[in-house]
C-alpha cells in the first residue's frame, strides 16, 4: 500500500476518496484544491464542485494590508448548494459519497476542470444534478500546465 493511502473498506461515506482510496490531509502537499463529485446514495442525485485546501485572509500590519492563507474546511465540506446541504441534513452524511475527480495545482486549473466536468456531464440540462448554475472565469494562461499534471 502506498504511503498516506488507506483502502476504503468499511467506508462510512464521510471521507473524501480519489480512485477508490481515502484522501488524507498528508496527501495535500503542493496542491491548491480539487474538483469533486458528491452523490446522494438515497436518490442518485449528484453535485459537481470545487474546493480549495486553503482560503485567503487579510490583516492590517503597520497600516498595510497583509495577505495570508489559512486551512479551509475541506475535510468536512459538503458543497455550497442549498438543496444539497438540506438533503445532507435530512438523510445524514453517511448517505452521501464524496469523490475527488481532479486534484489541482492552481485556482485557475480548479475553475477550468470544474466547468469542464459540469459541461461534459450536462449538469444544467438534467434533474439528476443539484447544480443550478455554472460560473467560471478562466484564461488560457491559467491552464497552460494542465496536461503536465497527470495525477488526476
């Protein structure tokens, strides 16, 4: 077994998985975030989104704004869609699977791959998805190294 990976036998439905393995904090390394698929095991409805491992904060230091990053809530995150969150509360976290589709090295790469997955899967054209809108701002320069990152 590879270091940092645990097989998901006995999986409770609350862990993030990637290719059938539990994704843990020590696997974050140099990555910025990930694109994910959450599936409601009760009704089969899905949600495609992105999440960053850190979030940006600012504070005043000697009259100047200083930016810094703090860890995000990615381990306990279940999406930003109101209906999805309502269903997680109603059915319980154990009735949802959380799968990482792509692990990304930049914010732009996350945004691009999230939108790509949403368009490919036709999330706005189907009632099988919680997604109700697609919002993306990506430049070509944001994804120039995307093909070099094969660990997805």
